[in-house]
C-alpha cells in the first residue's frame, strides 16, 4: 500500500493556459475524490467517482473543469483557460466503501499558481 | 450540506502542555475524521471516529454522535505537533463527500 499519489506536486501557469493533474488512488479503493483548498480554509469538495462513474459534482466545478477516471483506476483533473482565482491546492482522496467503511485517505496535493 | 465548526481557531502552547480541540457538526454523521496538515499541505489521517473513543500514543479522540461533537486531545505536546488540525464529517444522508471545518492552527513553542 503506497498511499495516494499526485502529480505534479507544483504547477505554475499563465492565465488562459490549460493544466492537467493526475491522481493515483490506493489500489483497490473504489471511490476517488477531488477537493480544492485555498489559503486559510479547509478543503472543499469538487467531485467524486465510484469506480469509473462520476457520481457527484459540486457547484464549485465550473464548466472549465473536467475530471475523468478511465477504467476506474487513476484520475485526471483538467482546468481549461485558467484564471487567477483557480490558484489553490488540489487534493485527491480515495476510500474503499464497503459495509461501514468511509475513511478517506489524501494525497500530497498539487499546488497550482496562476500568474 | 453538514456544517462543521472548529474551536479554537488558533492555539499557542508551551512544549509539554496538554490541549483539547473541539469540533461541532450540525447533523448525524457516517464518518468523522481528524487530520493534521503538515507544512507541505499533506493531510495526515489521525483518527476515523464516527463515535466512541480512540487513542494513539499522545493523541486521543472522542466523538459523542448523539450530541454532535468530537474532541481531539493532545497530551505532552511537542514542537512537531505544530500545524493545522482539521475535523471533517460525512453526513449520514445526502452528500457523499467530507465537509471540513476551518481548522485549528496549533503552535507549540519550545
């Protein structure tokens, strides 16, 4: 069990560019979550997948954001036409939802800076 | 979604002191987790505690689900305990994501 991994760890981009982040969950975890955290705040939910199906999206996830989880393994989060307000830490988490199990494990995050 | 409130927002302790962090939540929960966020932003799982009491070394946690609060106890604090502590709850009905509080920033001074 190597934990949740995320790449890249840091990304600096210019406003208007597209960026893509990757998350590899703990193997055999069937749920994968994306959260966003801005300075001084707790993480806020963006979206989650159960296996390959995207089951829920937050209102924070504008149409410039898209997430995928092909084959129910790793996931990607793409932001198109980045804006300065997208600067944040993007966190991925995974969990194995079985009877009574809801604990989520987080990756190290990708820190995005939009200049 | 569920509302999660943490107190105090900031706490400064002398090394060796004990502390109690509180988390109140507004609805019944399937999951209550405590995390420590390190200076690099990683959320470290401390406890998964939707109810009852657990202990892990110098840390312990208690969740009283019927009264909708959880407490995190840190005993004999060390400088490495510094950082932000988050409580997060997953409500029993409705959303499937964790709702986080705004955290308690702990500073332990030598």
